[in-house]
């Protein structure tokens, strides 16, 4: 199996204004990840570009995702529902890297979120703690186009998150939170992408869900934390 990808996460001297656009100058210190690839690590490249930025300060881990999408559509508005049934952006964090007690976050173009904790992977009998609801979490969405309008062509949508260290500390027992310079966590990022058709002026979801990820899993199973990439502070 190839080496895991590594993202060197910079400290930001200024907190960004969270409006979903990733245009605040504070984001300039953060490099882009490599483009997302199919979850299996093989096959055709994703049709649309997906990439992300991360940075941190004393209070938050900031995550920004930029998703190319010519037709932004979404219907799910109820918090803590299974958002992978439609297009979404996902974050997975295992701060101590032991493959246990890890955090999963999902968000869709309407700004609806789902949070859950996995005590251990599903393959090992894990049962999610759902919902998790980090009390200090902040989120923002921006759509470069119009949601649920098949008559036009959109550019895409973007996500900004501020995940508080105080809420992540319970996933990182015995280690520094916020992390010290040089500390390493395990992380992955994913985009769920469903095909669609336009029927009578309305988007109709197809059946062949695709998973596009930052760190390939080499199987269609995101819940193998030992195959996630490295988030280095």
C-alpha cells in the first residue's frame, strides 16, 4: 500500500471570517490539499475537482473545502440525518491515531450538518454515538451559483468549519489539545457525489454513489482509520 498522504497544517496569526467563501486573507497561510481521488485509489479521476485547506489557532481547527459542481442540489434540512444519501462534504478525525473513538462530520450545500462519534470502526462492531453535537462548532456554506435550479450552470460550493479544541479534547486523552507543533493526528476528507437527471425541471437522484477522498482507502469503506492520512501540526 502506498505511503499515506501528509498535510502540514499551519498556525494562522488571524482567525478567518467564516462566511463559507475561503476568501478571507487568513486562509492564505494554508496550502491546498491534493485533489480528492476515488476512494479505491483506482479508476477514472473524479469528474469535478475537490480540495481543502486546514489551519489552526489557540481555539479552533479550521477546515475549508472547495467543491466544483455545475449543478448544486440538495433537499435534506433536518440536522443529524444521514446526509450521505445526497451530495455532501465530510471530515474524519482520529486525534490520537488509535483507530478508536473518532469523530465524523458531514455537511450539505444547504448547511445541514450531521455529527457522530465512532467508538470503533463498523467492521469491528462499532455502534455510532449519534448525534455527537460539538457545542462550539461553527460552520458556513457558500454556493457559487444557485441551489436546486437546473436551468443554470453553477461553479460549485464551499464549506468553512471552525472545530473547537475544547470539544476535541475528549478524543485525544493524555495528549495536548490544542496540539503541540510537530504533533500528528489521523484525518480524512470525503465528498459523496450522486449522479442526477433533470425530469420536468427537477433534479432526480441516480443510484451510483461515488466517494471521492483525500486519502485513498483502497476499498469502499471510509471507516478504516489506519488508512487515513496524517494531519501534522
